[in-house]
């Protein structure tokens, strides 16, 4: 019983070898575009927070790193998706 199921999975994997998930590509592109469109909002919020009178120098330095980590996170998501797709092919 399980041998037939296993053979079916192997055959299905061979049928899809070399193909990419178009929905996944569109999803990652939309995610990156939306994230880049929100980047100016993140940057202006960081500048407003840094200019606040109650923000200390160390907090201002840490706030300045928020856009960097935001962009690094978006890049990380895109790279991990590409690596995941490369392992499937």
C-alpha cells in the first residue's frame, strides 16, 4: 500500500522537476515592493523619534539602525526564498 503511494510521490516530484512556483515568485516580488514602499515611512518615523526631546543619545543611535535592519530583513527573506526554490529544483 505504501509503496504505491511512495512511487506516486516520486513520479509527481519528477513531473515537476525544473519548474518554479509562479505564485511564490509573485508573492515575494509583492512583498519586496511593499516593503520598499514602506521604507520612507520607517525612515521618517525614525527621524521623528530621534528628534524627540526625550530621546537619549544611545537610544538615538539605536533608532538610527532600525532602517538598516528593516532592509536587511527584506533582503534576507528574498535570499532565503531563492535558496529554498533552488533546493526544490
